[in-house]
C-alpha cells in the first residue's frame, strides 16, 4: 500500500474497530516521526526494531509488543543489518489523519 513513509506495507485487516498493517523495513530504513490520533500497538515479527515514543528510545527484539499512546510522536527504525518486519495495530481505527513531523 502507498504510505507517506515510502516503505513496504500491506493492510492485513480493516474494519470500523481496528486497522492492522504489516510493515517491512530494510536495513537503514525508518518511518518518519509521526503522531496518530489513536493508540498504536507494535508487534515485532522479525528482526530488531528501534522504537521511539516521545523522548524514550528502546531496542525491541522479535516476539515483543510495544504500545504507543495516541497523540504522542513516535517512529520505528531498522538500525540492524537484517530485515525488520512489524505488525502495526491501530485501535480503534483512526477517523483522523496521521500527522507527519518534518524534522
């Protein structure tokens, strides 16, 4: 699916209640820092994610889940040398647009 981050993404589930997206970040790839109007849950499927939520930065290995509260700037980066795959769950499905933060 097309996205403002320019990364490989596929919408796996889309209903009035939730949206689930699979993203793949190649080594060195990163999502732009952005703000979502709903809570977001990241589940790292493969690789190691560097996840920034507000001022906190954490390295998250596969099979771990991280929650990002609504309206808090966040992003995901792949600082490793292997592919990173993450399932992104937006709960509930957003009715407002995501805000990209230009740095």
